[in-house]
């Protein structure tokens, strides 16, 4: 997706399935946090492996941080839009 102008004007728009959204729902219970963290890492690895060879994929650290933020705190959004740059 093209957003704005300049070198880093692209974003990766991901629409998570309901099951993944439910895994990211915030909870203070320790077993849930551990499970949720494992699901977040696994799902990020799947995104990374699918898109890592794209010519637009440049700044993995920033994108991973954005993904984890979406997963843990704004999992109810219709899409996770990850800017293809470090923030």
C-alpha cells in the first residue's frame, strides 16, 4: 500500500483472522501472557518469512515492533498497517 510521499511511503496492510485477534486480547493472567507472546512471535515469523524478499522490505526491527504493538494493544483494528521503515 502506498501512503504519503518519499522513500518510505509504503506500508504492509495485514488483516488478522479472528483467532489471531483473540490471542492478542489483553489480559493480566501470567499463563495468558506467555501464550499470547508465543502466538505473537509465531505469527510475526510467518509474516516475516512471507514478505522478507520483497523489494520494499527494508527495516525489520521497526516493522516487528509495530506488529507487536498492534497484536498486543490494538488487536481490534480492522488492519495492521506496518510502515516499511524504522520508526
